């Protein structure tokens, strides 16, 4: 699919709507007539939509940023979800749910209040819901006052506020479905307000009984909800990342500067004047002409926890231990390579401090085993067999008088990981035994040539169970976090860190796995494990791999973030090791990392003017009308924005790439 192509369909109607069904079967013959019936239920989400069905929401949960002009949206993993129940309006199937947006101060915060202008929050029992699939569970519903009913969509508007997106070039590395459904709010978010976004459905109440309805009512069942806050539209903050190539300041002193968030241009210019030694050239450009003033003010705009704001605030550096230890040149050099001093318990019961490093090291690190080196005269000599004990991989640093346990720890981890999987242990033992039998047969055939016993060459193939286990290990799937990032300073919150993969560490990990049972020759380890075609697609010890890891709430809130290296998409693999930590590995090297959202994944918004008088009762609402077969939509208070048959494309908020460069 072309980069600028977005495939959108108006709906995805499931073949069978949610509800209760009965199949009646009648059979007749000359002897007897019989009939029977089978009842079954096609379930839909009546009281709550689980988190697993939500791909993303915007603004993000607990977001605090410049979301003014945004129409909140929710994206479901299943493309047919909004149409699970069969509701018809003017001859067309409409969604059974919608996204309502309310200000926090519109809710009745006091239980038992009699304020008729506030939205009431109530609890009900699922036994009173029709259709009811779950019994005796609590659900939440809202009662909306008449004065706020215009904030809710009617049946025709609900049809326009939901659609299905199809992405033919979906990146499978992100584990996102190719078809998703999106529902957006009728109401726009305004500055300096706290909001609650609620996925809900209309209810008709009869006594204590509730029934889902496709008609607009004052009772809403809460299916899913989240909160966010919109910053003032005149917030500013200096961020040097935004000004690279545009404005330079003294980089040696940059880390010592504090850059507060300032509200209003007056406070901004007062801050710049007060720090004229830093911002003298910027002030000169601001006062030179209106165009430069506008450019600089747009760069100074504080975004908060929007995608753009979080990207610009990412700390970008090579991975490494960032605590300074003074007084020893050799210690400083080892830290610069990515090693960390950690407490080490000795077998005798004593304690010392030893060096450790994980699989991700700095670019200058280069340690190899002789048997796996391009130059067989260089590297650490392992002998004929792979190490059968972690102590064979403990090394001593004469410069610092400390032990180096990085490779020994990798071996031990591999051993522990495989010992926790009994089936894989048994399969490795069985496979190594079969290989040994084959070797004995080959040896006997060579010694007694008149008698040739048959050899099972299929044994040389790595069994699927072992291969799949190893592939997950090599991709760091469900991997112990502390072995990857052994100190919090290596990967602080809000960081993007690039690294080199230490192939020798990965080999040590594999040694620990295949140390199970009898000795394993390095020759056979290479031939049957490392040269396996499926494993080589993930890890080839002869190649250089680099990558980067992101630790940010961007990972959880923007799951479809697009990332490229040197303007090329596609990675050796991408692995989430935590909800906010994602590893990207590249086959080769790279110089730039570009992050952005494609148009088909973007949220919905209009450019919000800096100065705007808000009429909370009428402004910022999407309205629809049909004229001569064309559907026109407009946003109240923004009367210039009127389009025909262009919803939702015109509301897609396009963002430029944010690029990080390795210098």
C-alpha cells in the first residue's frame, strides 16, 4: 500500500449479531415425527469492554498535554466490535456504542446531591441487564441532565463517528491487527480542562430493568473510560532538541540549565531576557521579523505528554552505566564499555564487587572467543568443547583487580532458563544422545567398511521444540529484565539508548542451554545449532548487530508508532520486555532513528487558535447534514471547516518525523 493511502470502510457487520438464538430442528419419516431445539448465545460486551480489546486511545490515559482541538478516539483490535448488536436507524445498521466526552466538573462529585445540572454516576447489577450474559456483577451507568444531552450523538451521528481502517502494509513486528475499528467523540477538547472519555451505549430503563438501545436516551452504560487533562494553550518551554540546526547554545553547560514551563508570552520573554547570555541570538531573531518570531514561538510551544512532546523530551545517548566513579582510569574505561560493578557472593560465603555486563554494550566493546573469531589467532581459547560450567567463563581484570562475571552469568542464566522447561531439557538430552549414536555408527562404518550400518541423517536437524525455545531466547522474549539492564541508570524513564549486541555474551547464553547432559563439541555446536537456517535468521555470530531500546510511556500509549533507521523500516526483531520498554535490533549499523505516526494511525484534531473564547455549551461539536446526497460535516465554532464526504480524513492530525542522529 502506498505511503499516502488510507483504506477506510464505513462498517464491518458481523455475520451473526450478538443476542440469544434458538435453532429448531424437525424430522419426519414414515415411522415417526420428532422435533428438538438448541439454544445458544452470541455474546457481545454489555457491561464492560476488557482492556485486551483496546488497541489504543487518544489522548492517552492520564495524559497531561497540549490536546486542545483534539477529538478523542478509541481504537479496537476487532474491526466488527462496534456493530456487535443489531440496531437500525433509517434503514442502516449503526454502532451500538459511542464515545462521550465530559468535563470532570460536569459530574456530580457528591453522593446524594440533588443538583439536576450534574451527571450522576450510578451502579447496577448485571442480572438486571437485557441481554445479560453475566449475573450478579456490578456495572456503572450515568444519568445525563437535559442540558447536556446535546453533547451526545444521535443514531445518525453515531454512524458517522465510527469506521474501520484497513492497513495492507501492516508491520507484523508490532503485533497489531491489519483491520481495526475506530470510534471518535463528537466533542472537541478545549484548553485548561480535565476530561473523562467514556465508551458507552444508550440504555432504556423500565423499573429496575435495563435494555441496550439504539435510540438516544439520558441513561448511558459505561463500557470503558479513561481520564486526561488539557494544558493551557499558551504554555512554553525551551527544549534544545527542537532547536538543533536552528539555534545553538553552549553544549558543555547545557545539562546545568533549568527550563521551566511558562504560561503566556510575557513570562516567556521575561525568562529569555533574564537569560540573555544563553538566548541573545534567539531574542535578536524574534525581534527581527514576524516570520522568525512565529517559527521560534512554535518551537518553544510546550506539548506536555503528547506524542510530539514525549519524543522531543527523550534522552538520547549510547547505553551505559551513568554513575561517575572517580580515581581509577581503568575503572572509568570499563564503565565506558558498558560494564557495571555489582555485589558478588562467593561460594565460601564472602562478598566482593565484580564486573558484569549484559548483551547490550557500547560501540567500543569487542571480546571474542577464538573458536568463533574471524581471525583464529585472536580471542579467548575455549578448547574442543563448549564450556560445561560457568566458572570456565569467569575472567580476571588485572587493571582493576576485580573479577569479570558477564559471560559466566550469561552461561548460568542459559542453564537456569532451560532447566525451568522440563520438556526442552528432555528434548536436548534425547537429541544429543541421538547425535552421539550417529557418531558411533559413522566411526564403526569407517573402521569396519564391509559392514555399513544405516545412519539417520534427520537427527542432525535441530528439533522444532528446541529451535522455537532458542528463537524466543535470542529475541529476549520473557527474558529476565535485570540481566538486560542491570542498573536503572542504564535505561532511565523517557530515554532512547542505542547499543551494540555482544555476540560473545549471546554465545555464552547458548553454551549454558546446551551444557545439559554430556559434552558438546564446538564443531557440532556450530554445525547443528548456529548453522540452523531458522536460528541464523535471528542470530548469526559472524554478523555485527546494533540496536536501540526505548523506555517511555510512548510504548504503551502509541502502540503503532512507526520507527525507521536511516529511513529504512524493518528490523531483525522487535521485542517488548516490559509495558514501557521495547528493544529494536538491526542487522548492521545505523546513523539515524526516525519516529512518527503514519496518517492512518494518527488521531483527529483541528489546529486550535492561540486566542479563543470558549462557549462550552455550543462550540467544538461535530454536526452532520445531508445535502443532495453529500454528507456535510462541520465543527460548531469553527464554521470555516465545512467539508463534503471527507469525514474522517480531514480531521487526521498529521505530525512530522522526529529524528535522532548518532554523532
